[in-house]
């Protein structure tokens, strides 16, 4: 089976502290820490295991305080640390340190402003001091609660200055993430070596370029053998004394950062060797953002789907899926043809509004070689109602994706179709003979449902599935993202969703039931807004990028925003 994977890699920093700040490589959670979750304010953090039985949590409308119970009972307060949540920056003036901000909320690290322990009682004094020394580690473990992503061990080969190096790395939504200390260890002794240590003053990881790396033990140890939960983290990083913004995920008590961000900050070369599925790190070279390839073109010439840009000639191949007890008839197939015809008119007209030409070929009635039939054995993947994937869901997704890929490879003459229709852009629509409605886009990679390049879609033949549903899912194939919910991996923030709802409420990627009007089967009343046009590559720039820079893409036709991938 052909498998094309788009790889970006990132590095990690595990943020555990000891009194000497010597062990950044092992996380509190990994060492048996106590997980605390505050659902009211949407955050979680990890407490040291040795705090068990020594504290209580006081949850308040503006956050949470962690209190040493023995000193509290002795009448000395016992406050060790707190997370303070505000809708403004006033706490900075009180001496609180900002951890992160999200959705109009500011999260601050709070510490005592006066003595909170019995200084004259050695036992109470020492117990409090032990907990106080752990506060930096606790703040470093702070994470916002988001829908957990699934991280699976990466299969990409990594070359460091020509040598194959086995890293403990994970694949998340089309990108690969590596441990920071592992990278520092692997390039130590080169011209781009760097030191890693904990900066207590800034409550951050500090990297110093040009300094030899000091091993703390545990580097390059162990590789993940199964999927793990991954959460975005607000870990702070300084490079040569300057704060930098790096995308990071928290996995199994460790933090992981994007390789190109690190390469840019420390000025070493990062290259993706697609044909050989290799990530190349080169310390003799300088970081070159111009080396980022046009992934939409590089990884689209494949039998498993080659859709690139929504202009010029594009071909849709329809595959009618039936099960043991379902059969397609001519009338039902005709309904699908009609819905695709309406979709074709909508897409060509909208693209023309942006000064581009689109020849969207999808008529399998006039072109019988654009229709295929398949029998599906087993259960077809469906998204759960809450869209939060379990490990079983990921397995089901992968199995469905591979089953459909196998059919394409073994039954559809991709090269002959590309030659006949004079196109290098072909995508696939699998229409399922089921009477309940579901639909989604699938990538040709195997990194999970949110992988980078969607090249095929799955639709059900149901009364509620109308042409606008086809248009919405087909646009995913060409790089459009959902605008009705926030998704960091796709560069869609809550603020952008809110903005779209007021500015472009008719955008086909925001609302397929525009203003709750009736479902139409003979027309599509939605539009392609400038935001979606930008994601599709119909526009090279839009004013909204100033307000929402996370949406910016190096190349169009990219489903997620990590087009700076390695």
C-alpha cells in the first residue's frame, strides 16, 4: 500500500524541577505526580507525589489555592501557591506572573506575599519549605483544558548530520514532536550545540546557543509503543535570554516543541525528504525558511488523491459503497448525480467571483469511468457525537482509511484518468448507502482524522444530505477549514469563529444551514467568504490575517496550519 506522510517535527522539553533544577527531562506526572483539574476555569496541573496528604485545594470563583494543611491548622495560613483567573491584566501590578491567556481569560501564578508557616516549629517549617521549592515545577505543568488529541509514535526516519538517530517522537495531526533534551544531546559538540536549563527567575526553560549540553540522564531513552493523549501546553521558553513563542504539547509528563521553531531560534538546518520519508537536521547549515516546499504539489501526485488547488480542471471520482444488505439502484445514483451537479455550479461560480476559472468535472452519468462500486466489509468509521476520539475511534478511523485506500489502489486507473481528463488533480467521493446522515473528509496519510491533506470524502445517502453538504466536505479536500468551532491545529481560534459569525455568517464552512432556512436540493445559498478563499489559495492575502495571524499559511490547499512542516 502506498503511504505518503507529511512530516513536521518538533522538539520537547520536560519540565520537572528538583531543588538543583537538574531534572528537566522527567515530568511530574511521569514520576507519579498528582493530577489536578479545574473544570470551572478550564485548566489542569500536576502536583508532586510527595504532596499527598499535605495540602488541600480551595476552589474559588477567581481560581484555586493550594494550602499546606498543618500550617493552616496551626494558624499560620499555609498558602503555598495559587492559580488566579482574571479578565484583565491588573494582577500583574499585584506581583502575579502571567502563565497564559485564552478566550478572554488571563491565568496567573500566585505565590505568598508574607510568611505562611510556623517559623519556630522545625517540622512545620521544613514541610512548608519542601512544598515551596516545588512551586516552579507545578506552575510549569500548567495546561489549559482542551479536547485531547491523540499522539501516536512517529515512523519517520531522522538524520542528524547524516546519521540515523532514533528519537522518542510522537505524531499529532500531521506533525511530529520530539523531546528538547534529546535534540540537545544529539547535536552536542557541533557548531549549533545548545544548553538546556531551568530559569527559575522567569519560570521558564532556557536555551543558550553555543554552550555544550550537560546531560542529566534519561536522554534518548525509550520509545513510545502506543497512542497517548496530547494536550497543548503553555510552557515558556527563552533562547539566549529572549522569550520565544513555540508550539508545544504535553504528553506523558513531558513537553514537546516544533522543530522548525527551534531550528529558526538556534539557526540550524531543517529539511523534509519526502520521497524517502526522512527528516534531516543539519547543523552546518543555517535555518532557511525558503526551503519549505510546496507541500500541496509535492504530496498530491498520488493514486490516493491528488487534489491541489480549486482552480483549473479538477476531477471527482464517485465510489458507491454498499453493505451486505444494501444495494444501489439507478434512481438513487441519479439523486447523487443531481446533488453533485448543483455543487459543481456553486463551486465554479464562487471561484469565478474571485477572478479564477474552475472546470469541475464530476458527472459520472456522462462519464461512466468516473463511477465505481464497492462492497464494504466491516464497520465504517463514524465520528462520535462529541467529536472526542477514543483510542478505539482512532483504530476505526485508520481501518476505514486503509480499506478505502486499498480499493482506490486496486481498482481505479488513476494515471489513465489523469491523462484522459488532462488533469493532475483528482479527488474521491465515497457515497455510502445508509439512511442516517454522516459525512467527513479523510486524508491519504495515516496520522489520524485531522491529518494535513484531505483527498477523499465520505457521504451518506440520506434525506438530510444536500448539495451544500457535498460542497462543504469537498472544500476540505482543497484546504478549507471548518469555521464553526475553534481548532488550534487548523489555525481557527474562538475569536475567529465569533468574527465569522458576525462578518461572514453565510460562509459555507461556517454554516451549511444558513440562518436556519429550509434545506435546498436545487441550489446552494451559502458563499465562499474571503477567509475560506484565502485557505483555498484563491486569495494570497486578507485583512483578517492581521487580527488572526494563526490562520496564515505558507501554502494554500493545506488543511491544517502547519505548512511550515519539516
